[in-house]
C-alpha cells in the first residue's frame, strides 16, 4: 500500500522541517517532488557530513533541496530532515 507520508530516500524517511514545508507549499512541491530532485539531481558542492544538497534543472529553473540526517524520536528511527527547498533562474 502506498503511504503519501512515508516517502523514503536511501532507505530513510523524508521529513520536512517547518520552514521547508512552507517553502515547498510556496513552490507547489510535495515530498515526492523532493525525492525526485534528490534521486535525479546533481551535487553542486561539498557539504558537511550527513548533509546532502542536490540540484535539478527543469527548463530555465533549477530546484534545490538540502537534507540532513537526524534521529526522529516520534518515528523512533533515523530520518532525512529536509532543511531547505528552493528554486532560482539560470542565466
């Protein structure tokens, strides 16, 4: 059965932070869009340990997602916290 709230990346659940949830709603994105960006995107720069950033080009826009590995006590498991979701126009 498909659970819209159990979207996983590299075996860990994706959980948006409050600010990332706001950014996602402003851009019209959901967790499955973030998963697609993470799976199909590319890493523009090196980040700290347990942190990933991926960019995905669509038309003249580039979407980016930043995630951090953390432990969630509500789910009692390690998760990816979505820290930031954004977009910018390429020149």
